[in-house]
């Protein structure tokens, strides 16, 4: 039986989510899924279901308010923060990176990088993952702590010349937010994003904090490829960042992400004109294996092309973490998926859920009553 919440299987829009709930239960019983799915239109929740365990050995069930690490879905908070500062005239899209970080002016190519390049993933910066990250992982607590991982690495290409997804770019956006606002990044997001949206269970927690209701991620990435299907997944404790940062891994819940999306679409976090500017597609993103939809990157926001609309948001994936939040300002659609498993294990559920919300015309007249 579902634990924690009773799912709404049918909606006024003729959607039957029962197969998704059943699949979540089957995959959870097989140890391949643990998470929460939520679909809403505006204030109306159309589907909400939890399955699996937040801590497997204790059989502690995932509930609707279980916290998850967000991986790159947390970039949405950095996008909103930089957008707010642009609206206030404190930051401009074409500001040079070194305008805000003048101590790095002598670094090759940095003066050519703009805020726009950082948001669009066209800066030439890459990722901070690797051996050095693993070595320093438990000491990476502030935005500035991450600079040692990349500041001496040359840019991979001329800024603006091509697209390459970059976590470093969002660390640098976090540094700009701190310089422009005069606040620590984490304090800024708490005060100007989480609090106004009513996100009471969201935050940036250090790995050794006793964080209530936090799901433990389970991964196969510490095991040989041949172990999948032969051995049990391991916890992601040794792979996850010690603390969330501007590039991701903040902590939230499905209800909090719903509140965030509702606040965004109601104009309480960003003006509609800013959001529309940021979501305009700039580059096509490389499609994941088996994907049948086109995803395009704007200024920090991913747009998905579908038959009936262009939902915008972000997804995330890391060891023991698979997440996504997409919203369509035109139809009011909001779709959330949070899971404490690898992307490979989550794929059946994510595809089944997406197949329903992505291809439904939410602007049509309701034709099926709830039951």
C-alpha cells in the first residue's frame, strides 16, 4: 500500500496516474526506486505519491515531506537570485566576471566571461568533479572554498563560442551574488528565495548535521558495473558534496518545490518578463540515452519542447540522487520528481510520469471528473 499519502489518480483533466503509482510501488519493492512524484496545475494537486524507503536498513518510509538532495535542480535557486539582482539594477547580464571578481583579472580569459555566458553554459568553464574534489570534499563549505578546484584550469574554449554544461559557472554566479548583495550566498537564498516562497523544509545542510527527514541516497557508482543486479546499492555518503552550493545539492521536499514553482509563476520571486527572458532557448542540450524530447538551454533554465507547451525548469542527477522540477507558466503545470537512487534506476518511473504530464493539453476543457 502507498505510505504517507493517498495518491490522487484521476484529475479533472482526464489524467490517470494509477499506472505511475503502481510502477513506483513495484520498483520500490525491487529496490530500484525510492522517492516522491507530484504533479499540479496551479493550486490543484493532480497526483502525489511516495514509495520506497528513506533509510533502507530501518525500513523508514519516504513520506510527502521527506527531504532530498536536489543535485542540479538546485541551480534554479541561483537563477532566481541572479535574476532578482538584475531586476534591482545591481547586476547586468553583460557584466564581466572580473568586474565582480577583480582579484582574478589576470587569469587568462576570465575578463571575457560575462554573467550571460555563465548562465547559458557558454563560458568555457567546466566541472569541479574529480580527484581534487574527492580529496577536499569535506572542507568545501563556502562558495570561495570551491575556487581552489578550478581557478588554475584554463578555459576550454573562447567564451560565447559554444555550449558546454558547467557547474563551475554556477559557483561563480554564487560568488557574484555574494559580491552584489553583500550577503553570504546561503543567507541570500534563504532570505530572498526560500522565505518568500514559504519553503519551510529547504536549506543547505552540512553532511554531518543531524538533518530530520533527509532521505539517504543509494548508488551503484562505488561498485563495478558488473555488480548492478548482483549486489545491493551502497549509500552515497562518500560521493555527495559535504554541503549544497550554487551549482546544486541544496535540500528540499516535493511540497516546498511546489511552493517555489507557485511563487515563481505568481511573480513573487521574479517578474514574468525576467523569467521569459531567461527561458528563451539558446542552445540544444545533448539528449540522454533513449530520450525522445528536445531540451534546450536558456539562461540557466531548461525548456522542453512538447506537443502542447514548453515547460521550463531543471533536472539533476548525481550518485544516489535523481530530481526534476518543471513548470509551464502558460498552462499552470508543475511537475516534481525526487528520488534517492541513481538515474539509471529511476528511468522507468521518470519516463512513465513524463509521458503523462508532458504530452497532455492542460489548456483543454476538463472532461473527466475527479474520483
